C-alpha cells in the first residue's frame, strides 16, 4: 500500500469515528452506508477489520442518549 492510500484510509476511518460520535447511527453498518453516501467509495475496505467495526459500534452506542 502506498503512503497516499494509507492517508486516505486514515482519513476515512477518522470520518467514520466522527459520524459514530454524532449519535445518529446504530452501528458500523449504518456508518458505512453514510460514508458511501458521502462519496467514500472504499468505505467497506477501510472498515473491514473487526477491530475498526467494533470501535465504531462502541462509539455509536456511547453517543446514544441514555
């Protein structure tokens, strides 16, 4: 993987975390769909790791009003 590709994946993951922290999404799949709607065509590839998906889901849950 080239440095530019790595930087794009990091930016995409950072955006995923931002979206998760809004409290508008129920989990990683919903965040992935939002990223695709924003034009991040490689969202599925960037979020394929189970660690990343779990972290996003946990942020979604923590951001929900209790």
